[in-house]
C-alpha cells in the first residue's frame, strides 16, 4: 500500500508525463521508466482542449450581446465576436457566428430580415 507521499509522487509523475506528451517535450522515457519502477499504470493521454474552444452557450451569449442594441449584418456580429475572442482569427469567428446564429434561429431567439439594404439579424420579439 502506498503512503500519502508515494501517492503524491505518483500523481506528480503522471502529471509530468501528460505535460511531456502534450507538449512534445523530451524526457518521456525517463518519466515512464520511473512510473514502471513504481508499478503505476499509465493511462492514455488525450490531446489538450484547444484554447479557442468556447464554453457551452458562450458563443450564443456573445451573439445575443451584439444584437442588444439593434439589428446587424452577419459581418458586424462576427466582428463583435472576434473582438471578444482574440485567440480566434476572423474567419473562425465568422464561421462560429454563422453556426451560433443558425442555432439561435432554430430556437426562435433571433430572426433574419432581408430588405433593400441587405439582410440583418435581430432579436426575436
């Protein structure tokens, strides 16, 4: 049975292994050798979550925020999103804004009105 200190060491080695794998750093064979010597199972290491992934509902909230002061074209809403999420490029902001607007439209939270001046998105009544 491992004592508390051994458990801490094992956890630290596993965390270091994960960091080495995700960061493609040197030293993996040494850390894995230590873990094997200690009899610790080494689980698969999943890729880190992309830093530009929005939390659930975050995109929708940004889109709705952009529309609070009135109707806007898609490009203007995407520019608002890009300003709030500097870690994503303008193209990604445009694509994600389009996806968020589509979901919000299906939920009847926004509507698209088209006229002589083009198409504008606005909050549903």
